[in-house]
């Protein structure tokens, strides 16, 4: 397949693959993937995910009527309710008073506010970065967390990783929507650039968690 007939979903994945690996050198992510985090250490990750998904899903509400961006909010994809059930498990019913966004998470939220409420393709770029990751590598992470914390599939604590449908079906539908989006070449390049920015923002959140992990080990 040549570059002229390559699907946009494949082009997007290839163009951002290196950025996707920005967290590869993270001590925290290595410990997460390898199942070496204690319960309280893993809870810190959930506490930083929630503010991101909360704002992104507010943007999804704003984009619901957009003919291109709206359909990407597939039924069953949203994660805020699952994250809140996990936060109750880790922090108790008053979890909101016990967590706060870190500096990198706040910068991430600032970017979401800047691009996800008024730019449909920008919303899709951030939505893609989060949810396609959850449906892909996130499934392996969820398995490792479940084993480490000795939890049943879909139990409180790991609800975030449990989708009502099969991950492959979601991913296939999502990629079909990307390929059908009526963006010209300039807009597609902007989407690619924004996905790269999203990966950098995510890597910064991970770097904050690295520092927290080192502090707890000191």
C-alpha cells in the first residue's frame, strides 16, 4: 500500500508510534506493566486519570451534535463512572477530598479546554489517544493490576479496564470512523500533531508519578 492509498487510521498510528513510546522509560509505567505497584501506588495513577476523563467526557457532551466528532463517543466507551467506582474502592466515599490533580495533569486539562470544546478534530485527537490506548495496551495493564491486587475481573479497583463490548469491535468501529472523517490533508496533519501533543502530555503525567514513586521509596 502506498502513502496515497493508506488509510488515515493506519497513517495516524504509524506517524505517532514513536510518540506513543514516550512513557517507555518511565519507572512508574514499568512497575505498572510488570505488576510491581502496591495498592496505594497504583491508586495514584487512578487519581490522575479521573480529572482527564472527567473533562474529556464533558467535551464529548459538547461535541455530541457534531456530525463528525459526535459518533466517536461510542456507547460504552466512557470511563468516568468506572474511574469513580475505582476511586471509591481505593480512597473511600469521600475520595474527592483526598485527591488532587498534579501539575502535569493540570497542564493536560488546560490543553483539553483549549482544543476539545471548539475544534472537533482536536477533540477526536485526544479522544483517540485515550480510548484506543485503553482498548489496546490498557487491557494488558488491567490484567496485571488485577493479578497484583488479587481482584476479580470487573471488580471495583479495576472497573476502568472493563468495557461492555469486545475491545476489537470498538477499535474496528473507531478506525472506520477515522478513515471516513472528511478532513483534508492539512486537517489530518493537525490531528497527527495533536495526538503527538497528547502523548507528550501523558508522558509528563507519568513523569510526575515517577517522582512520587521515588519519594515513597526514599
